[in-house]
C-alpha cells in the first residue's frame, strides 16, 4: 500500500491578450564565457566546449519571476550534454541555480524546458536579469542552441475523477488528491480538459509519496479515441518524498501523438 498526494496541472505559454509574453534571452555579447568557443549562424549559437567547466552568461534582460519561470531553448547535441545547470544570480551562486542532469544525444532539434521555480529562491526577488547556462563538464563537444526564451506561463488545472478508479482509494481536499493504492496496476481517470497542444505541452505535478512510485504513466487521448501505449508518457522510479516535490514532463518531446487530448494518470 502506498500513499500519494498530487496537485496536477498543464503549464501553457500564452502570447495574446494582456497576459505576459515570452522574453527572448540573448547570448550575443558573451561578456562572461568560460571553456567555450561560440560562432553565431543567424539565430543559432554554435558552442564548442574547450574545457571541463564550459558556461556562458546571457545579456541582461528584465524577467518577472511572477510571470515567467521556464527557461526554454532548442538544441542539437550529437554527443549529448552532460550535467546541465542554470544559474539565475550574478555573481553565480549554487543557492540560486537549478540542475537538470544530462540531455541525450540528438541530431535534430529538441526542446528543453527548465523550470527555475523548482528552486525556492526563484521568487526571492521580483526580477531576474542574467542567466548562466553550464553545458556539462567535457571538452570537445559541439552544441547548437537557438530560440532561448523565458516562457510566459499560466496554469490550466487538471481535475481527477475520484470515482473513476481501479485498485486505489481517492479523495480530494483543496485541490490536493490523496491516493492510496490497494492492488496492482492502480489508476485514476482525469476529467476531460480542452487543450491546445501547440501551447500546452508541459504536464506538471507536485507530489508527496511515502514509498515513492514505481511507474508513473500518463495516457492522453480524445474522448472518441482509444487508450493505447503509443499515446502515453512514462516516468519510472519516482523518488520517495516526504515534502512537496515538483515533476514536469514535456509531452511534445515524449510522444508524437500529443494533440488535443484528455489525460489519464496511471
């Protein structure tokens, strides 16, 4: 038996109306750069690592920590990127940084979305101006980056149907779902939500799990569609956590079937 608490939503970027808009982040001047060579090819930065501590800081910009929290960029890295870390203080401080691990090798453009709000210090000040990206710890790698922006974000809550369950009990209070597994293959259905896939593709949830979660799987499909494994995204071995911890899944990268879907949490 496992106890799990969830607070789940879809994060989306909005580019219309009076809401905040995406803020481009430039690395044109590169006044703070280390163990990196850089060539600009139009809108693409082509970095070559030359040592064990490659990093580059952005030009100054004004970013509201209330309206923006996700640093997004596209990248090509034929040998992958090791130990990616983003600093959002000047001078750089570990207390004001987010580590996201490594990115797998790719010869086509992939999107990285780094939620800086995972660090509780993100909202310690009203605005952030300079971002430093550390690109691993290996010399001789070529990494292409483009379309670096701080995404404007709103949240569309996803509600779970506490009556549509298998092998678990479920209850909800103040937006927090308490799930207790009672057998193998436990799952709960979400209520249908209208999603525009081009703008809404990051599935985010906070969780507490006293024994961790062996496999966390999300199925997404329209009301008239059928559930199948090729319309899902999977997280394995979600860590034990006694306090709230945030996880985000980029559904656009996870699965080519991502479209306007209903979402089932399994």
